[in-house]
C-alpha cells in the first residue's frame, strides 16, 4: 500500500519541481513563441491588400539596389519609412524572395518584445525579493512567463506578428524602447555626490538601448515612434516628480545625437531625392491627416478601441479593469514612496492609458494602432496574478471580490465565444472574395471543434473558481487559446488562403506562362497587389469598366506595339464590358477571377461601349 501511495507523491513533487525549473519555463516559452509566430509562417500566400505592397517594395529594393526610395508597381511608395523594407530585403538575400522572408522581420520583432517582457518581469521581482528579504524564484519565473505567454498568445499580436507589414516592427521597437527605459530608470545608480568630471557623457546601457530603439521606431513608422514614447515617459516622470532628475541622468544631448544620427540620414536622403513629393505624402497625408482627418474611410466611433482591446487581447482582457484598479494609480503619495524598481505597475498603467487615449482622440482608426499597448496590458494582468504564485506547497485560496467577478465574467466570455463559434456559419454571411469559405470550415468541422474547446475551457475555469484554484485560472486561459490556435485557427487560415489568395497565385503563374512579348497586364475593377509580387511585373490597375474600355480602345490604335492584352477581372465585369466574342480568348477562371487575352487583330473597328 505504501508503494502505491509513494508513486503519485513522487510524480507530483517531480512535476512541481519541473514547473519551478527556469530551464523548463524558458523552454515552454520558446515553444509557445515558435508556435505563435514561426510555425507555418511562410506556408500561406501574401494577403491582399496591404502585405504585398510591402513585399513588392522590398523586392524592388533587393533587385534594383536602391535602398532610399521605395517603389511599388513603378510608383514611389511613401506610406512608411524604410526599416521594414530594409529588413525584408535582407531576409530575401538570405532566404530568397518568398513569404517566409516577407514575414520574418515581423516575427522577430514579436519574439524580441516577448523575450524582453519576460526579462523585465523577472528583474522586477528579483528586486522586489531583495527589498522584502525573501527568495521566491517560482513567483519570479511564473509571473514573467505568464506575462510573456499572454503577450505571445493573443489575437492582436498573432495577426500582426505573422504579417509582413510595419506594425509589428513599430511595436517591437517602441515597446522594447519603453521596457529599456524602465530598466534604465529603475536600475540607475544615483549620481549624487559625483563631480562633473567623474560623470560619464554616456547614459547607462539601458538608456543607450532606449535611444537606439527609438531611432528604429522612427524608421518604422515616422514621428509617432518618438511622440508616443515621449508622451508616456513625460507623463510618468511628471507624476512621480522625477522629471529633472531623470532628464539629466539620461544624457539627453547624447541621446539626441544617437537618435538623429541613426534615423535622420534616410529622411534627409529621401527628401533630397524626392523633395516635396515625399514631404507632402509622408508627413502631410500619412501622419498629420491620419490624426486629424478620416483617411481611406477608416473612421470608427469613440468606443472603437474598447472593442479592439476586448477582442484583440482576449481572453485576458477581462482582467484589465481590475488590474488597473488594483494599482490605485490615483494614490500618488503611495507611488512617490516606492523605490524606482517597484514602479513597473504604474509605468505600465501610464503606457496603456496614453496609447489608448492618443488613438481614441485620433480621427482615423485602425485595429493595429493600439498594438503597442499590448505589452503593457500583459504586464498589468501578470502583476495582478503574481500574488497567486507561491513558492510554498500550499495554494492561495483567497481572492478579492473584484477578481471573483472578473473570473466569472471570464467564464461567461468563453461560453459566449463557444456559442458564437457553433453558429459561425450564419454569422459570417456572404463574402464575395471567399464565397465558399463558410462552407469549407463547416465541412472541416472547425466551428464545432472551436466551440467545444472554449466550452470545455469555460467548464474547467468554473471548476477552478469553485475550488479556489486561482493560480491555475490564467494558465487555463493560455492553454485553451493555444489549443484553439493549433486545432482551429491554423487550419482555418489554410482554408482562407485556399479560397482568397490561391486563385490569384495560380492566375499569376499562368500569366507568366502564357504572356507574349510586349503584352501588357491589366486588372479591372479591383486592385490586388499580390499579383504584382507574384508576377514580378508592372500591372495596370483600372477601377472603372468604361476606363478599361477606353484603355483597350487606345491600345487597339497602337496594335503594332501592343498586339494583345492580358486582362484579369471578375466574370461579372467582363459581362459589363460586352467585348465582341471574337476579340478575346478565355484563358482561365479561378473562383471569382477570370483571365482573358484581348487580341486586337481579331477585334472589329466599332467603338467599345458598356452594355
């Protein structure tokens, strides 16, 4: 009988010791990060409309060697600065021109900020243990791992960390810069009593890293890369009454030289080469107008980002209100009495509120704009949960009423999500770009799988609440999301690619196969930049049907130079164009796209009109 009892006890002790092992914790975090951002990263095609714009502009840099002016489809592209293009072009030189190389910079930026978040939380609790004269290694590693895992496993981070655009690059630079600032601020040795001769002209290593990363943020998306961190740090330092003290210890003159020395050369060179075209497009349209006016119809109500954060940081976003309230950031006297190293919660709070408020005020609104606040959200929720990670064998069974209410809301949220997934076939509605997608995921059983995963998670979470096993509740959220990502989201992504982007890739390959010398490529009625990337040729985009007919008429008058055209459009567009039956050849049809060749030698002389 003793032998039977000793085995479970030994196994239980072994599992507890394993969970407290730093090597095990870091290994699990590496696996989570790889699944979230590395697994199948390049196995689906580029997604229209934005991703191929970056991919092709970077390919142009790679091919032409012009690392100053970005081009897409024969025209300058001044939407974003050059850092993302440089990183993608460098990836092309190593891995070739493919989807993996396009997305690798975004994935690496995500990995970097996840790793630095883990380090920052671990450092914070190490300092806390020193001040309290205790040793709690399990709390240190568990809280740091939970924060990093929440940052890795949320919809907002995963979407942009697996997409080859500049948003994750900005977040990687900006969030890492803010974490480096905190580490430099919290760990700075007082300079009191030092003479000017003994003070270094350089700040500490973390402040230096902060300046370098701010330069990277400016090269990722422009002025917002320094404006937002500047507002966050200014608000924080004014609140804790240390602005003058920290200002001088950061060596602002040297910092300014570093930032401008690294970021200004490209801006000066691209302005010197392109003049007011760059200034008006980049600074005027893509920065000032995006903040003060609605750009590209991206308007939304004032509560837009409440919904974005709720869903984008799900399911952990349920705990953000109580995490913010727990800090009692309005009790300024409390925070003024804290050591610098113990002000991480306040700093994360200011970080979160500043970015959320800034983009709520901005007129143009996009879900990706609040991506840089996700590390702050992860830190806030992890600090809330840190009290439940004990280094002793007993579990902490008490919790505040606010945490209990949030926990039950968590269960309701998971249940609602489960019900929504069971009925997703009816919720998706019609999609002209991927018309068969709802049926495909239904036939694959993905809605049912997803619904059962979240329903099972809701039941287990309810059991954990009733049994007061609070430390396991946040881990269950992470486990359910991980299972949902692997079992449902990844197969759904492949099915969406099969419906939405694969037809365009196949038609692009066919274009290259059948294209005759000096044959122009035309796209009518829509703009799909991925075709430019996959054909590696210039495409003439024409929005209106009559515009396309006028262009065909013009090319017919130049038929010695342009004997034929390849035209890509939807079948209904060709019906509207009413081309003479003997003037074109149907080459292929894929889902909602049709490719034809218009031959001017066969076309009659009457003028083309819309039927």
